[in-house]
C-alpha cells in the first residue's frame, strides 16, 4: 500500500481541522508592509506643444533606503499609457526608446531629464492643463507601488 498519494491530502485535512478547532477570535496579523524608500523631487509633466502628441515627465528620484530598487513601470492618472524611456546617441544621432527598468541603487539617485531617462506620457486627457497636478505611480521590481504628485507645466516652461 502506498501512502505517498494520501499524505498531502491528510496534511491539508489536519491543517484545516486544527485551524477550525482553534476557536480563537483573534484575527490573523496583517503582513508587514515594506515601504518603497523612493522620494521624488522637481517632478513635472511637460505638456506637448501639439495636442495629441505625447508629454514627458522629468524628475529626480532618490533611494533613501538600504536596498536597491529597479523601477519597471510608470502609470499616470489621466493618461492612456506611460512608458519609461531613455535618449541615447547612436551612430551620431540622438534616438529615444523604451527601457525595461531603471535601477536606483541604495543611497543614490537617478535623474530623469531631457536627453536622458524620462517618462513618455501618451493619450493625455485634454482636460489636464498647466498648473494642475497629476499623480504618477511607479512600480518597482517585485510589484510594490509608490505614488507621487507631479506638477503639470506648459510646453517649454522649464522654470
């Protein structure tokens, strides 16, 4: 007689039975939340000069924690989609393309600026105007999220 097929079922039954018989009214402790130690400064969404074109978000992100974070996604309220992009020089020409992730080492910072990393923002809601504030949510590898307010500026307003 082989018991190996019955062992997982027996273990599951015993676990359920013990949990049901505990009779405690205490609720299970909530799992600890690991806060994403990223802080943004000078975050601004530059509206496109021509309606319907994409906008761009620039900022400096500081990793104030003790572990590295890789930003793998950006989402912007009021936009159809957003992509992490980088500008680079190839064969004497400036090009731009999406990137899979941007690493921010512990205790370091990364600058998202014209000619470097930035967030391209597509299909912006026409109601978004200079002077407004939009919300950008960054997702890091592992799925944790952190949201930030972003000042909306008119095209060419780099103040």
